[in-house]
């Protein structure tokens, strides 16, 4: 399942685009709400969720992964 970006919270900083190792946000323009171009490529490592300064990005974890998923403790990213 791809990340979900709340356009009302997003400050268009582009940090989620920069941290994504799978290029899910390919083609996103600076200063705009990021576009999920390749949703099936998302590896669910949640870097985009943790780096977002306003918590505008969320992940829907696929059901099979939920069986072994353990939420990380709050990570402070600067």
C-alpha cells in the first residue's frame, strides 16, 4: 500500500521525496504536494513518515506485514 499525504497538512518541503529509497515519489516538483508515482514500489520502511515535520505522511501497512509489524518508537529526525 502506498503512502498517503494529507495535502492540508503538507508544507511542501520535499523531505519525503528526498528520503524515499524506492523513488515512489518520482517526478514530484519542488514546492508542490508530492505525487505518488510508483505506489507498488513502496517498501514500507517509513522514512517518509518519520522525516515529515508536520506528520502529513502516513502508511497503510499491508495485512500480511501487519502480522509481524512492530511500530518503531518515536524517532527524532533533524
